[in-house]
């Protein structure tokens, strides 16, 4: 039987410190580089964000008649949810771009540290402090559209579930009789 030789490498404490420092820099550098990329992307995306918002708004308006038809409420709910997602992404990118333009990378980092969505808050603050009322109005409109379409999607999802439950109950009525307990049934 051949013997297996195991080689061990010894690293000095200084070498471990250097390796740890390099790993720590890599862990810190990757998110910072991603933030720089996201900030630059958001500024680049300012050219086509209005088109995305317009398309989502047009789809949302076209969905209103579908919301009144019980058979298409589930479809309308899903599409309103998708429109809400588009409005939310547009809001986040717009706020990120305005924060990056007004306050630079420090504002973006502060906004992202506030649970990622804090970029919207820092975008509002940047617009307020720089008196960019158009930017502030755009952020407010995008926030309202995002919340309104999300609410509409939730409302329509619940209505579609009620309609489906009502339809199933009418097709397959229950044989169990459920009544309220009387005064003598209470313990």
C-alpha cells in the first residue's frame, strides 16, 4: 500500500492579514462598483424612462374596462401588478439618477443604505434642497402611480378570488348546514 503524503502550507500571520485585507477590499469593492454602475445606468436611462412610464400608463388606462368585467378581473389584476412594477422601477431609477446628479455618489450610498428604497427618499430631499420642483413633481407622480396601480392590483385580485369562490359555491353547493349557536349551546 502506497503512502499518501499530505503537504501542509504554513502562512505567516502577516500573510494572513494581507489575504484578509484583499478579501475585505473585494467584499467592499463589488457593491461599490455595482452602485457606480447602477448610478451611471440610471443617468443613461433618463432618456427612455418617460417612454416606459407612458407605455405603462397607457396599458393601465386600457385595463380599466377589463376591471369591470368579472371574467377578466384576474387578468387585469396581474397586468396592473406588472404596470405597478414598471412604475416602481421607473421611480427608483429616476430617484437614483436625480440623487446621483444632485448629491453624487455619497447621496446614492446613503439612499441605498436605507433599505435600498431610501434612494427615493434621498431623491426627494435632493430635489427639495436644489429647488428642482419638476423633479419633485415627477417623483411624486411616479410614487402615486406605483401605489395606485399596486392597490388596484390587490383590490382586483381579491375581487377575482371572491368571484371565483362565489362561482364554485353556486356550482357545488355544500351539504353542510352551518348555523349560529343559540343561547343554550354556549358553554
